[in-house]
C-alpha cells in the first residue's frame, strides 16, 4: 500500500478508531516509514496541544451551586434520601475495603514470594543427596564452620533437655545474599532455620507465625538478622524452636 | 410505586449529569465565547435534561444526549442563530490526503495560547467537533450521536477541521517568524 493510502487512515488510527486488523499493519508501516512517522508525530502533537488548549474555562462557584441545587431539588427526597443514608456509607466501606484489599494483596504477594522461595529452599535441601555441608549435632562445631562463609555471626541454642536435634548446616542463598541454613529434627520432622542479614525485601514482613504451602513458619528479627523457621512440624514445635533460638546465647 | 420510581430516576440523573458539569461549561463557553451566555446555556441544558430525562432511553449514551441538548440550545440562542453551523455538507468518502511537509512539524512550536486563539477563530462546526474529539475524548460514534450526523461525516468533518486548524497555526507560526 502506498503512503498516501496509509495517510488517510492516520487520523482514525490515532483517534483509536481503527479495528486491530487495520491498525496493526498501519503500526508496522509507521515503524518502517520515517515520512509517515513524522506525519503521525505531528498529528499527535496537534491532538495533545488541542487537549491542553481545549480545557480552558472553569465554571464559577455560584453556577456550580445553582446547578447542584437545581438537580438535587428533584432527587434527594423521601425514599431516595433514606436509601442514600444507607448506600453512601455502604459504598464508602466498599471502596475502602477494596483499596485495603488491593494494598494487602500487594503486601501479601511480596510476603508470599519470600515464603515460597524459602519453602523451595527447604524442600530442595531435604531432597538433596547431601542436605547439609557440615554434618554435626554439636552447635560448637556448626557455628564456627560458617565463619568466613557468611558475613555475620549468630548464636545457636543449647538443645539439651529439648526434643530437637541439630542435623547440620549449609550456606544458603536468598536473593543473591548468603546466609545460614540449619536443619533441625524433631520426631522425624525436619525444620529449616534460615538466618540472613535483614534487608529491604524482608524488613516489611511482620514477625509471627504463618502457614505457607503446608509448612508452618515463623519469622522475626534479632540483632539485625532475619530469622525464618520453616517446616512440616506442628505449629507448637515451630514455636518451641523459635523460643530456643531467640534465647540462644 | 410510580413516585418512588421517578425519584430513583431523578437520583440517577444527578449521578449521571453532575459529573459532566465542568466539561459542559467549558464546551458552552467555547461555543458562546461569552461567560454570561455560557452560564445561561448550561442552566438551560440542565433544566431541559431534567424535564426530558424520562424520555431518555436507558442504554443510549447519556453524555452524547446532554451535549446534544446543550448544542441544540446553543443553536437556538441569540449567538447560535447568528452562527452558520451547517456548511456545505460533506459525504463520508473522498478524504483528501495531505503530505507531511517539513514545516508541518512547526506545530511543535505552537503554544497553548496560540492554539486557543486558532481554535477560537475556527467556524463553530470545526471548533465543536475538535473539542468533542480531543477534549471530551468522545468516540466517533458518540460524536455522531451528539451532532446528529453519520459517523462518515464525523470523519470527514474532523479531517477538515484539523486541516483548517493546522493551516491557521502554520500561518501564525510563520507570521511570527517573519515578525508580522
């Protein structure tokens, strides 16, 4: 098709009035033909400047109140007014709920992502032929092993008198940052404890227990470190391990 | 039962019509070029629309209906009667094609005031269709309903209106350059 024929379509194209079947080939032509593209650009500029120039006059406050009263006089009476008393607050609540939901949804999805990633790490570790790099039940062996491998130190709890046992540890990576992963066991349930430096992705997470993809989880911050406990053990066991870790010295 | 139905109708009229107020006023002012006349026109429009709302058919375009009332009121007003809106009537086809000349990009230099003056100088039929399309962002179908013309005519009139506006702007920019 010659440029002249495309040009006739330019205005409807820019006005969004062409069907996709027609606008796609024109769009393709515009990407190839600098002359038509320049023409299109000029038309867009004209549209834009008209849009800006066209919104020129503002009504006076008096006219606004006159019109509002005129219209309202016919409508807000009797049953409608009663309905409004109910409907308006109901709408406000609905809108607020919607906004809150959207906000929470975003928060939730960020949180969900963190937990999903950690759950994946946990599962992948247990499925691995060598789940841990340092195999030891002794915290005094495990803790020094991490030295020089991760950029922080941490304390592990004394497990004597509890049902937990330490299986070992490995270096884990969470969003390109290295941290410690410790595997604990209680009654044949494995639990991963992740320790990472606190940062933007995790700092918004509220502390506390949660349930994620059939795992029970717990998270908190301590001395600038973010702890995650995740496993298929009962919430009570997760809590118990959490308390042990929080009180570790 | 009828009464409450009427009242509910009135309530929905308020919800539909009041959000259009600012835009309708702007449009009225562009048509009349006079504050007092524009105010009268908007009041008349709302009064007529309120009375006629029962005849407004659900499912048709309310905004186009309101603009049509305003425009018809304008055409029947003092200023409107003096304005010749119906020009040589166009058919849908046969759009002339302009080629882009280098100076066409001059429009980039047109400032807001210049565009406003150019728009103000255009015949009402060009001014109104440009406003409906660019400022009100109406679809061709809505414009057709508002102006009570076929969509083919919307296209050809828009084309000519834009061409006229470009012409005026080009003249002004060139004129400005040569110190006129």
